[in-house]
């Protein structure tokens, strides 16, 4: 494991005000890389799923497991415990053109209609699945000061943040008595390459490191179980 002198086992806690739109893994290293990308890049590093497969090489305040190898990943757990939420639900986001104002549109002197069944003004009523928790924990090996600095400006986590989902009330980064970044009491706290946990039978095709949606970072992983 690549380890700097300032790296220590840590526990990171997010105290939440609203539900989070995310899968149950919710990796912390993805949140940190997103923040570093915003701070260090003139143009924020972001791609669409299935798009640019280049690695985002940024200086992360986290230890690296298998540095220099193809299947490297950060010493950083996913959201703990599993499952971390105590309730879940479904809301919707909507997009609808108000047809009562159709007569205000200039169709260039011709007769026309606004189509809400397809095209630019198509109406949407799309589900948003969210999870609710009072707080979420992660465990990692890293630099406490740098991680605290990065999280200071993280006000929301997960998806649909612009609508208010995933609002964070406060962050805590505290020293921890043991390294639970990958294993805790013989159980995984994050997904790892199968060769790192051959006895674990729960497996899933998922991202090994951020960006988790990128095909180059995805493979069959040994995964944490459902126990808290």
C-alpha cells in the first residue's frame, strides 16, 4: 500500500438533512476526486457514461492499494454499514411545457403546434429513488487535514443535488483505532478485485475506483455483504 507519513486510519461521517439519491455503495473516494477536480482544474473533469476513458490523475489524500498495477484502488471504504439507510422512497421530477402559452410563440408567420409527445418540449414524469439516513460513515487511510479541507465545501452528495437531495448538515473526520478501509472483522467494506478476496462469494460487475461509471474502471468485484 502506498502510504505517506501523514496518512492515518480515519472515520468520515456525513450528517444529513435530506434523503440521498444514490446506490447503496456511495463511495467516498468519488466525492473527494470530484472536489479535487473542481479545485485543481480550469475546466472540471467530467465525462458522460461510456465516454472518455482517460484516467483522471489528481493528487488524492488517500493511500493506494496495489500502486502501479492495473487493478489499483484507494484505501477507502464505501458507505457503512451495509445497508446504511433506514428508509427509502420514490419521488418524481417533471418537465412540462405549459400549453396555455402556445399562442405566444412565433412560428415565423406560419401555423404551428408545440409537440409535448416528443422532441425538445416532450413532457417527462420521471421517478427518483432516494434513501434516508441520519448519518453515513466511511473508513479510509489518508491525510485528515486535506480530507477535511476538501469536504468543507461539499454541501450535497449523490445525484439530483440541484433539487436539494443529499444535503449535508455537517462533516466529521476523526482518527480511528484500526484500518477498516477495505476489511472490518473479516468482512469487506468495499468492492475489491476477486483475487484480493477469493473466499468472498458475493460478486458484482462494478467500478473499482472513480469514475465508477467508466468502463475502463469496471470489472467483476468481490463485494461487501448486506450485514451492518
